[in-house]
C-alpha cells in the first residue's frame, strides 16, 4: 500500500512547526503574521488525510533561518524539528537534484526552493502553499495542490 504524501512549502511548514512546538507562539512569530492558531488547526485538518509530509532540503534551510525571527520559541521549534526528522514517521525529506530544478521554466521567477516544489508536483506529490505564484505552477501540474491562503479563508481556489 502506498503512502499518501503531500509537500509543504516553507511558510506552511513554518506554521506547522511553530504550531506543533507551541500554538501560542504563532501569534508572536513575526514571519507568521498572516496566520493564527485557527490557521494552524486548519492545516492540521488538511494534513490528517495524508500519511506523510514532504519537504525539500531548501525548505528545511529556509525554515530554520525563519525560526530565528522569534528568539523566544526558536529552541523549542528546533527541538521539534529534530524529533520530526529523527522519528522517521510522518515527515520525509525529498531531494530534487539541482539540474532538474533549474530545468523547470518557473525557476527563473520562482527561485530554487519553489522550483523544486514544481518538480515534486510533476512527480505526483500535491503541494500546499500560501504563495500564489507557486500555487499556480503546482496546480497546473497536480490538481490536488492547495492554495493555503485561500483555504485558510474557508474556500479553495
């Protein structure tokens, strides 16, 4: 039986990680100003229908950089990330070779990390993103992808 996988882009993964570590920290985290605890709850509901969350090495690097913007919860979030990675359950890292990423036409306007998510969508993995430019690219390749900015408002684009 194959596992149902979904990829999370950096901002959505950051919301998940901070929420898992401490829901109250979402409101204090300056990089999560567009979200609240209800957004986190909605993300958890979306993820409940999947067996595995997929992130790229670029996402992991960007996420840990963004954790620095809230010194109060950073250590707890780092610990949560460490536990998720080491558990081997529910979270996996998917490497997309650089030569494949730069072959993606959207690389030129999305950048490296987001273009790697376009490649994941090409491989059949739906992507949850709050970035409209990225969403338009991944939805074109995988109709199960989700515009989290719209989903958080209660509707799906």
